[in-house]
C-alpha cells in the first residue's frame, strides 16, 4: 500500500529534477577563484576610494574650521575700521579744506605739487 507522503516525495523529486535540468550547476574552471577574488577586490577598491575621498573632504573641513577659529581668536592688529563710528572716521581723515590750504601755502612758498585737480585749476 502506498502512503500519501510517498506521492508527495515523488512529486518533489520530479520538481527538483526539472529544476536541475533548467539550471545546471556551473562547472568550476581554473579561473573561477581568481575571477571571484577580482570581483571582491574591485568592490573593495571602490569602497576604499570612496572612503579616501570622504576622509580628505573631512580633513579639509576640519582644517578650514580651525583656520576660521584662529582668525576669530587672534586680535585684530589693523585699524578699527569696522568698529569706528562715522564721526571717528571723519575725524581721522584729513579734511579737504586742509588739503587746499596746504596747496595754497605751498604755492606761496614756491613749491609745486598738490593734487592733479588743483594743478588743472592753476592752468586755467
């Protein structure tokens, strides 16, 4: 007498047989392992290259951040141009009237010079 499980096993064996026919096992050649390692190393090289680029970018960002921090911490040794008020800036500059007076005084003393616009006025 046949059991119901025997029929199931037979059908399963037939299914596996058809699967083996449809998808045969690849035969391993002498170049199988070298090609496999080449594929693995190629993938690893891509990841290593990506890792190098990201590390370089990160190092550049850290260097730029440190540069900006140092520039903020160091005292400003130049004139206080950005913190001076408008009146302080005007007081530091030489007034145009003083330039004209110094040119007139230089002319009276026989000295030539002065700004180009004043020399043009003298020639007229």
